[in-house]
């Protein structure tokens, strides 16, 4: 190997080393740039997620209503509405069951609060409510049993029968009874907090109104879940489908003409 060839080979080696070194530098530069870009994207996403979270997060400390009765009712609804919603949406066999559930719950609320209101009215009247009852007092200890008769056994009545509304669906009644037992004490306790007549009246009226509105909302949500969406193309094809097994005429495929 002559000297000229040796110099040429060395120059080639140096050129190869320079190319490799440049590739390594370029690759490192590319990695650095990609890392910076990822950091920028991450910072941007963090800011966007924070803004979205703040926009969706409800005010945990909203301004209270000017009426105490409404404030107490709002706190009560937060407790009882999820219970009623869960039980109501279990009744999916037919609308009659849900209608019965709704009627029984509202009727039970009215029946529970009406005696409380009456007692409050009597208390405000100064306790002048009087009732004259003519009672003949009989001393049972003087009775001598010579017949040996035994008292008939009392048949224990189903409390759901007294709770029920005549003619309403029984399944809906039973579900409403169980559901109301879960919320009854909460309703009474909330109402008992109020002594102002205006607070009591608004609490009572708005409670009944909100129960009805929420039941309407539950029903719409159930209807939305069970309804099947369709479109014009499907409806047109369905109408054009010939009667018979397989849905197509003998000897060929079904042709559907579309108007343009």
C-alpha cells in the first residue's frame, strides 16, 4: 500500500467519524427539542384541564335563599331525591307501577305533614282546642266471666294496606312504602326545625312541587333510555320491505329506490 492510498483511507475514516458525530449531535438536538415540546404540551394541557375543572365544579358555598324554609328544604332534597330516584327507576315493567309509586309518595308526604301543621296551628291558638266527650266509665275488674269465652285473635294488618291508595298498582305501592320509610324521619325532622308560619308554608308547598317535578324528570330520563333512535333511511327501508320469510322477494335481492 503506497503513501497516497494510506492518506486517502485515513481521510475517509475521518469523514466517517465526522458524519457519525454530526448524526449523534443532530439526534441529541432532536431529542432535546422533542423533550421541550412535550413539556410545553404538558403545561398547556395542565392549564386547560384546570380551567375545565373550575368551570365544571359547582359552587360549594352558594348564597343562601332569603327564606329559611327554602334553605332547609334544599338541604332535605339533597338527602331524599337520590333515594327516590333509585327506587323509582327500579320500576320498569310498566308506567302504572311508577304512577302508583309517585302517587303514594306524595300522598304520604301530605299525610305526614298535615297533622304536624294542625298541631302547630293548635299550639299557636293558645291551647284552647277542647273536645267534649261523654264517656260511661265501666270497671272491668267487676266483670265475672261465667261463659269462659276467649277473645278472638287479632289479625295483624299489613301496614302497607293502610298506606295504600285504593285501585293503585300494588307493586308501586310496596316500593313507595319501603322508599318513604327511608325518608320519612328526614322530612319530619326538617319541618320541625321551622316555627315561622311563612317558612313552614313555603317549605310545604315547595316540597310537594319539587317532588312532582323530580318525578317528571325521572320519567323523562327513563323514556330517553328505552327509546330507540331511527332515521329516514331506516323508516323508508322498513316501509318498502315486502312481507314474507327473509324479507326479500324470491329470486333476488331487495332493491330500494331513494329519491334524490
